[in-house]
């Protein structure tokens, strides 16, 4: 993997300044932190023209890979760490064949190459932290065997904090690092086990970033969707389907739509029962029909769009009205679809909310805690409909905490929520208990 795959203008500008800064190598020797041999070697490349340094790396690459890592392991001053990280990155830039030189350092010292780089990830200096992340990504992505837990885990924890940072540079570097690492199955599983990373991705997309950042974040989500556990749970945990549809609808770049549709295709293929209902509720079917009529420069997009559309149509045709309602309920995105205000629907189906120990009723009551006023209004309305058409439901609703919550909503800031809550509470208190 090329170092240039994790690129950032801020890192490049800072690196240029660091190359010209003096480092007190002689002082380190006097303090016996650096040997005379190490001093002689480092002086040959310190603040030297790029061509000269390249020539030295060409003739003595293994010696210098080991030198840089050894010095990074024992010297902890920020300016020195900055200098050494720039030297390592310069040695690797456009020279993938040198990656094994750093990997082979483990033969001389089992702590190398990873321990010093993982330690520098914890530095308070942003440049040191981000440059270490860039280099670690290159080395880890190039490993031919599965990555060891003690190397991967601390790195992913740092990336989790970076991807959730308020700093644009930190988010940028972290997302690019994850893009590269997630090509590896063991990295996908490890990332899925760290909720902060997915939460960070969602937060980035909610803030409507530019097309390139949108693409990179969704590319990471697409890679994750190849894992069965992820495909089954990602929408339930992170509400990812309606978010990706919103991003796709606003996207101007074809590649953003392509990677979103490819993600949907994976989710349908690997976990149809978990994802198709949510896709139907989020109106992916009409959107996919619209996409299938467009002209695309990439034929693969059309193939994925047609697959998604066909699967949604097949699923839609087999849905009963009650299935549609359950899909909407499971998604958490209630809206004023026709079933909610249909007396015929509630007469026929109210008692079915009691199935499996009131599972669907509990889900409905849970939505009374939503922050979305439309969801609140629809949910509290449905509670009233349930009681109206299933008389024994009053005590059940009360026991499950639904009545108390509905009464609280009578003072909600939103007028429609207040109105719907008032009507439902009237249903709850207007008749004698019918339950035994």
C-alpha cells in the first residue's frame, strides 16, 4: 500500500517545515542517548537534499529503516519524533518496496516496527499523532498474515477518537486510515467491536460533508457490510439506511451514489429480513426506480440499482398491510401513512400487537421517547387506536408505562403531539377497566 493513499495537505505542509528544523543530535550523543555510530548515520540524512537522502536509502535502506525505528523508540522529545517520522515517511513515499525493510526490523528487536509508532500515537502533538497513524496504516495494511491484537487494538482506539474529533484534519486522516485497513477481514471485525468508529461515521454524514469525505466514509461502511454480523445489525444500531438514502438523494457525484447502492446490495444479499423492511419504509423503492432510469458512466451501478429495485419490489408485493405497519414500527420512523388512521386496519389488527409477549406494543411504547415530533404524534395516536379497538388493552398499556408517558406528552412543546396525546389519554381513561 502506498503512503500517498493517506494524504493530507496539513501533514504535507508541516512535514516541509520539519525537514528544515535542526535537531540536537550531538546533544543526544553527549547525554549517551545516541551512539557515535547512530550519530554519524543520522547526520548523513539530517536536513540534506532529497536526492542525496534517496541515494543513501537506495544503497543502505535496511540500515536506515532500523536506525529510524530505534531512535524513535528511545527519543521522546516532540521535535525529534517529528523529524524521525518525516524521515520514515519520506523513505516510504513512492517506494512500496521499502515496506519490508521496516517489517524486517523485528528480527533485530521484537518491539519493532510497531511499538514505537503505537507509543507516538498517544503524543499530545497533533502532527506526531497523525503522522504515526499514516505510517502505521501503510505497514499494517501490507502485512501478509493476520494482524496481531496488540498492534491493531490500540491503533483502532486512537482512530475511534480521531474520527469523532472536532478537527477536520484528524477526521480526514482517520477516515483514510480506516479505508485502507477495512479491506482486511480481521480489521472489519475489530472495528465493528468499537462503537465509536461507526458513531463517528454517522456523525460525519449527518453534518453533510463534501463529496469526497462522504464517499470515503460510505466506502468504509460498504467494506464493513461484507461482514454478516454487520449486515444484520448496522441499521438497527445506527439507523444507517434512511441516512444513506438522504445522502444519495443529495449527491452530485456518481461515485457517492455507486458506493451507497453497492452497500444496499450487500445488506440485502447478506441480511434481507433485517434490511428490506427498513428500506421499504425509508422509500428506497421509488428512489431506486428513479435511479434505474438515469444514464450512468459506470455500468456496475445500473446492475446494483436493478438488483436493489427488483428485491424491494418482490418484497413489497408479498407484504400485507400489517407487515408494512410492522416494518415501519421496527424502523422507528413512523409517519402518517394510511394505516395509522384506518379504523378497518385497527379493528382487524389491534390485538396482534399482543403477540410474543406484547413485543410490538412494547416497541410502540418505546417510540414515545423519540425526539422527532412526527414520530411522537403518530406513536401516541396509535396507542389510542390500540386501546379503542382492544378494550382489555388499557391495563396492559398502564402496566407497560404507556399511559404515564402519554400523559406527559400532553404538555409537549409541539401542538400536534399535545393534541394526539390528549385524544389517546381520553381513550385510556374514558371507560371502566375491561381487563380481568
